[in-house]
C-alpha cells in the first residue's frame, strides 16, 4: 500500500489513524499544526506533541545544558532524557487509546529514528487504523535561521546533528511500512482536507442489499424489478424513492454473465446510486487483472473465458481498457460498508464476516477477514472450516453478509446471511432496510453444476442427528422474539428421554404448542375465579387496542404437519409421508392406522381443493384442537374424572339418604342435609360438565379438527399475520374438508365489543363450553421492549369444576384459590411462544435439524419444569 | 367418605357407649383440616346406627404433595371422597375409645362381647377384583355385599363404575371389627397418603392381633398396607420373634422372600412372552464371549444400556478399559448407577460410565470406539428411522466392531404365538432370519464391514434361535 507522493496542492487526512510528523527541530511541525487547528481542519485534541507532554509531565519543554561544565551538562542531559522518555510514554498511551477508538491522532515530535516511527506503525496495525508519515523536508539553512529566533534555541550543533540524522533516515523511510508517506518541502503552500470515513454511508431513502450474484445477471435484473428498480434513459436502474443498491460482493465468477454483472455494478457505483463491498472472488479477479500470477479456479476461470470472448468480439484494446477499469473498480471496493442513520451505525454490509472491533476501519487484516471470514480452523480433510464469527457480535449493528450459502436467509445474533446460492440453483436474495424484509428470486437453473456445492452439502447434512454434547448439560437458544433463553440440564435430560422414547421422530417435531396463561389477575367478581374483564384489562394495560376472542374447544391439542404428497416430505423430514399429527408433548396423536386414515382424508380433500397449488406450497402446518375430548383422553377421563364423579356421587347420595333418616329421627341435622344436597348437586354438575366434551365416534365420523393457527406453508410462516387472518383461514380450511371445523371468534376494539364478548362468554360457558382465548391481534406483541402474553385463556365457571374440583365455588374454597400466582406460567408462556415461533421459522427456512431441534427440545425441557397444572 | 355402623339384636344399645358418644348429640370436630361428624340415626336396645363421615378440605388436601404436583388431575382427586388410610387417620380420634376397647368402667364387659353388626363403608377405590375383596372379609366371618356407583355416560366410557360400596354383616366385637377395618380399608385402597414408618408396622401388629396371622390373604394384606420390603421384613421379624418366644421355635428365614411390589415392573422390562430371564442371561453371556474373543476391545459403548445389566456383565471382561453405558432414561440410569456402584473397588473390574444419550443424537465422545453394542435395541425403533441411525453409527461413530441382537420372529412359532403377534408391546417390528440377514448384509456392504450372524438361546431345527446376533467388523482393507 505504500505509495510515496511528492508534495502536492492537496493532502487528505485519513479519517482515523496516526499521522506521524517527521522532521528535525525548527522544521515547522508545530507551526503547521497550529495553522491547521486554526483553520479548523484539525481539532486541538487530535494533536499530541512531545513538547506539550514534556510540560505536562515535567513542567518544562526543554532543559538546556549548553555552556555548562561537563559534569553539570551530563546530569542535566540525563534529566532531560528521563523527562523525554516519560513524556513519550504518556503521549503514546494517549495515542494508543485514541487509535483503539479509531480516532485520528497527529503526533508532533521529530521522529528522526526509524525505531521511534516503528512504534506507531505497529500500534496502528494492532488497532487496524492507517499510519501515515508527513515528512517536513526543510533546508538546513532555514532550520538554523529559525533556531536563532526561538525562545529556547536548541543550538547550532544540535540542529546540524539532527539534520544529518534526518537526511540519513530518509533513505529507508519508504520501506518502513507506512500506508502513505508525504514529503512536504513547502508545507505552507499545501492544502489539507479532512476525508470522511469512506466506509460510512447514510441509509437515506433506504437500502436494498443483494446477496452473492455470481454472474446470475438475469436473476439480478428480475430481483431489481421485484424491488421496484427500473432502468432510466441512460440504462441505470433507479428506485423511484431513491433507494440505494448495495452488493455484498462476489458479483462475478461461477455463473453465466460475470462481465455484464460487474459492469452493471461499476456503472451504478460510479453514478453514486450503488455500493459494492470487496469479496474473495473480487479480490482474486482484481489480482488477476493486475497481472499477478494467480491460479483461476472455483469459477474464476469462467470470468477469464468471458474476457477472452469479449476480446475476440471487441478487440484487444477494448478488452484491455475494460480490464483496467474493472481492476480499478475492484481494488477500490471497501472491505465493508457501515450504513448510518442520524450518524449512528445501524447496518454493516460485509462479504464473509467481520468482528465488532473492525467495524468502520480498514486494514489488511480487516480486508482479509471481510473477504474470507474467520478461517483459522480446518476440518479433518484439511479444508478450511468457517468459524462462527457472528457468535461474538455484540455491538448492536445489524450485520448483513453473504459468502457462505444456505437455503434460506439465516438470522443469527443480529446477523443476516443473504447468500442463498443463486448460482447453485438456489435463489438470489435482497434484504430491504429499514423495512427488514427479504425479497428473493429463484435461480433459473443450477449454473455451477457442482456435485459438492454448498447447497448440496447443506442439504446432505441438514438432517444429521443433533449434537448431544451441546445440549445435554443445558444450553441457551437465541430467539427473535424473546432474545436469549436458557434451559437447565436436568430438564433437558428429561426432554431427551422423552424424544428418545416417546415422541414422533425429531425431524417431524417442528413445533411444540406453547403453554397459555389464564388471566394474571383473578376475577374481581366474588362469584368467579376467571372472567374476561381481567384479560381485557391486562391487554389494555399493555397498550393493546385490538384483540381477538376465540372460542376454546375442549379437546386435545394437536399439531398437524401435512405434505402435498409423500415425496414432498422427503426433503423436509427425510422420509416419504403424507404428514404427522402429534400431541402437545410431541407424541403421535392417533394410533398408526387412524393417523394414516386421517392424513389420507385430509390430503385428498386439500388436493381436491387445489390447496397446495393455490398457495404454492409443499406443506401445511397447523396448530389445532381435536375433539371430542374422549378421543385422546378416554383413559384419563375414565380413571380420573369419571371415577371421581362416581365416587363423589356414591358418597354423597348415601350420606344424604342417611342424614335425611337422621333428620326424620329427630336429630338436628337440617343444616347438614342442606349442605349435602348442595354437594350432591355439585357432584352432578361436575359429572355433566365433562360429558359435554365427549361423544362417541366411529372411524373418522365425529372426529373434528379445529385449526386455530395456520403456522406455515413452505418458505413462509404466518406469525406476522393477524389472528383474524388465522381465523378466516381456518374457516377456509373448514370449507375444504369435513374433518376441519371453524372456530367462533369476535374482534374487540371498543368497550361495547368487550361487553359483547363477556355476554358471549357467559352464554357459551353456561352451556358448558370450556371458555375463550383472548389474544392481541398480532402473534408477537410488545409493550416497549417487552414481549407481552400472546394469549390469555378465560375458562368458564362450570368448566373450572373439572380443574379446581367439585366444590371450588364454595366461598371459602374460592377465596383461597384466588391467591393463585401466575408469574411462572406467564414466563413459560412467553418463552415457549418465542421458541415455537423460532422453531417453525427455522424449519421453514430449512435450517439444519439441530437448529430446529434446539428450540423444540428447549420447549419440551420448559414443560418438564413444574408449573401449577391448574393454570 | 363414610362408615355406617349398625348394631342390632342383643346389646345393640351398647354401641353408643362403646363409641363413647351420646346418641342424642351431634359430633362435629375438625381433625387435620377435615371435618369429622357423627350422627346417630337410631339408638334403641334393638338397633343402634351411627353414621361417621368426613369432609376433608379439598384445597388443603393436595398441598405439599409434590409427586402429584405435575398432574392436572390432582384437584380432581378421589382422596376427598374414598375411604382410605386418610379416612382412618381422620376418624381415629373420634373412634379412639372403641378402637382401644376402653369405655367407661360400666361398659368394659361389653368390649369382649360380640354384637350383630352391619358395617357399611365407601366409596372404595381399589384395583382388587370383587372376589378378592369378598375373600378379605368372608375369611373374617362376614357376609359381604358390594355395590357399585353409576357408570352411565352419554358416551361409551366404561362398563361399570370404579367406585364401590361395601356392606358387611357378621357377629364381631366392635373393637375387633373396627381394628379389622383400620387394617383392611388401607389395604383395599390403591394409594397410601403417608410414608410407612415404624409406627405403621407397630399399628398393623396391634390391630391385626388375633386375626391377621391366620388370615389366608395375610401376604396380600401386608404387601398392600406396608408396601415396602423393609417394612414388611420388619413386621415379619417382629412376628417371628413373638412366635419364637411363644413356642420356642427356630426363626424362619422367609423374611427376605417377600416379593416387593412396584419395583419389578420397570419400563425397560420385557413382557414375559418368552422365557425372558434365562434368555436375557444367555444374551449377555453370548455378547461377553464375543467381546472376549475380539482383539480390540478396550473401549465399549453399550447403547440403550437400560439398567446397566450388560455393562456390568462386561465390566469383568479382561482387556476392557472403558465402558460407556448410554441410556436416555434417567430412571433406568439411576438403577444402573446402583448396580455399577457395587462394582467399585473390585479387582479386574472396570466401572461403566453412565452417559445420557440415544441413537437419535450424535455424541462426539462415542466416536471410534472398539466395540459398540445394540442389545435388543433396534426393534424398539420404527423401521423407517433405522437407516439414519445406522448411518450415524457406521459413518460417524465407526466402531471397529458392532454387535446387534434382535428377536427372531421365526422363533415366535415355538412360543405358540400368532403370526402377527409380537413379543413386546414396544417392539416396532420383529424380523425373521431372512430379513435380518438381508439387512445386515446391506449395511455391511454400505460401510465396508463384514457381518457374521449367529443365534442365542435354544436352537429349533425349523425356526433357528430365539435371539439373532450379528457381529459387524470393520474391513481390514479400510
């Protein structure tokens, strides 16, 4: 990078880094800096001078030993040396601190010895900032003349000696490792300008970051069209709102139209409407174009072939001109870009990765890192392993990168990978900011035809068994909705046991229905334990204005993963199947025979309705309630609910009979008789209550599936859709198959709506229905930074008999039951909701099994953590 | 929960005196968060009838019951209604005088006087069949009638109620009758509410005096009341001592023979459709022999090690230095830990290391071992999941030797099983010799192993061995 220029009219400052002045005493360093400070080019704080530090440390700038007896001169000289050393030490500490912050620092000292200069070169390299030398080359005569006019002249001998030292050390200066060396013969004639950090740019009207294009020019134009860019009369693609296009690099090589693509980016960057970062292929091609001896491989040879064809068609000269243009363009590409809003870094675009401390700086090391990522490790075959640099990202900017293709954009730890392997037959992705949206275009075909392409490798390894050691002793999961959440080893082990023995295969376990809290506050009404009013109050207090109330079916929770056909399942779950239906704990919902029947019926109905084509999806993932209750819970009902009902009734009938006899015999037991009558009534209400939810089914007749969340189609989850949409979609599904049923719901946006829903709730629960679920209109809602409950259940007064016991409404029972605490349940509801959303999104993005499974296993682990089961 | 005592005929009027209750008053006390009430329906010389009933506090009842904590049905709890040890605890105070046979001086002679009694109690929640319930009381000279609750539901749920009501008729002293109920009500019930303490053993001895030792169902009663082997042993020792001192007979050694219910049917235990115990031992022996003969056997992975029997068996094989017993179930692992602890310090024995894991996960620490064993494991995995499991084992773990055992379906004929029957409910499949051989051949070819097939157990000419064993060895050329 060393480039020596003669003094010229204008000299730019680096935006950050170290400027080392080199020149003997009296060469005008301090004068020059004083002028720049006065002109406002430099801040006073950007200048550090050894003279100033000598004063700061030792109160004097100079100790004069001239004309002293030798013994005295020796001592004074020694003192001066000591003062100088300590002053430099203090100054260099400050230079180092400033460099670590990426600030500009100009060091005002003579720097006549190479070893002094070396210090700053090393320091700058360690801090990844540039180091520049300004050499004040002033004739000896001028120096001597100026010394005479000084307050404290250094003396003729000393000036002469410094001058010859200066001249000597000039010879090797150019090879010392400065990024730039400027020779200033007449500093007063030179203009100095402050340069902006070239890596920084304003987000402006918004930006669209495009993933690795690799010569997929047609797909790129298609994508630009989707993004709303259109060619103007000069052929430049502009967005009507003035958005900026940004490329993560690797626009060429491997694919069919590298030259068109890179020329496109050059023209748009030149026009100031696009930016492109450096990249591994870009750097390789730049070196090739510079005539370096590089071996072209990994598709770079295709670029050379295109150039060859260009030369044949347009002639050698045109080709040479093009090569030179492209060379300069590629060499000028910044290692990364930092997009700011209001001067604050928001988004970083880099090709292969970046460390937090590199953001906004430039150095060889940073350029390498941004081109290749963290390449320290190698795998068993000696191939480099990309280390997960993004796990260390903490500084808050969103980092968008490419380089390492994966089938769907991967959002990890505030970093987003948007290389979806277009050239390998994947897709070309754009990430829109600040909208935070992905737009993508499928590749027309696999151009690279690499049997070991990253996408193929990804797919091959995608379903490999999850790594146990990372999970078994507890771990944390980063979720978009909740951030990081941790699960304890004990609970994880219990979940691993469950997954190893009882659940459907891991590959098919993609969503665990989150638990749901009842109203955080119990009913203020003496006659109720739960009431919708408290749910409304909760959501209103969290700033929710629109809610949806859905009828809660008393059945068994079920997750349905349904595929278009058996073959469609293979790439998702690794085996041909029409789907899976499992319970909230991940176990098969039906016996195998029944499941096959249900799946076949649903599939036939969905295909008949052309569902999969209409929605262009390979799969349908549903969260549902399957009724009747006895379908799944018959054993539980018989051994618990019915058994208790029978025992209670038997007990109370016998006792009532005997107490009536006692009363007839003249005992004073009328109070006891009345009490027993009421209790017998309670027992009968209880017995009636659970029978409401049960009926006989024969085959599939009588089985009803009520979906209330349409979780996902292929490539898309619906967590961003309103609950009204989910309800409407459930209605649509009910029209498709008689196995599906609609769920009643109400939208609440006013006091009147609330009153209406309370009446509705009273009606249906008095009828014996379980109750309702109240949700904010969006899946994930927040109050400020905090996620709020995604749903609150309000169970009916009658239904709660089967939860809180036959006599729960007796005033003294109810009073104590109202002391319940829902804190832990609410916390679990939030965490499980975040995990369930996360696991579905990862599954839909076709992330590796262990990435999906870590969410599912964490949700199962949370379920092993005991919470009051009545809530 | 209630008990109705009706005395009739001669001495019936003594009932209230023996209970030390004034029949004209209502008895209403609170005992341990439960309301205990007694009312007399009649009290004449010919007939006296007392109703004793308890109303526990349903909210207090489930507090502090940590085991039931995670069960939603805890509040839907029959404990509030059925007669159980809890019931006996609640009414012990109210019936203390009668139980201890210590009425007022004037009525002491009546303590030893049998009365014509009708004892009605319930509801009873018991898994014992009616026949056994009847036997428990007919052996004591009662006539027994059993009623059941109402099992009519709007949908098909059950054929009869699980709540029973028991009525006994017989001549018995009130004290003995109550003592019998205080032993047999908890014995009938499926659940005990407290830990079995020394007091409990003592109580059974006191209440059982004079009738329990001769009861034909003595063993059953002890098992169901004391529940734990230690307590039963303690009871037996005390009984034997008494017997000895009474008849100067030598002590019997039967104490340790008492079966311990509730411990023998762990989830890993197979059903006894085959002579399981012997075959298990034979399998372990065959695997141990195979391992012994291997050149490389220093490190062993026992997958699905369950309670650690095979790992313990292999721990003494010379040349073995490391055994990883991999098992996902924490309950099984705890039992394995007990088993392994007994090996500690024995010469020439390697302590197996319990590892949480299963075939559906990848565990770096199991790579490249000498021997990996899947003993009766694969048949518990859905057939369609086996491919990925085997890929994981042979490609990633890549053991020098892999030993797989699985039932031989052909052999089921020898057990007289139907074609579609399987040996264990959790078996997802069972393979005949041909199927297993083809499967082994395929995997051996895929990953450059040799596969040698043998059998374990008693050979049948027509059907082969009951258990099939395959020994895969990594090809020398690889």
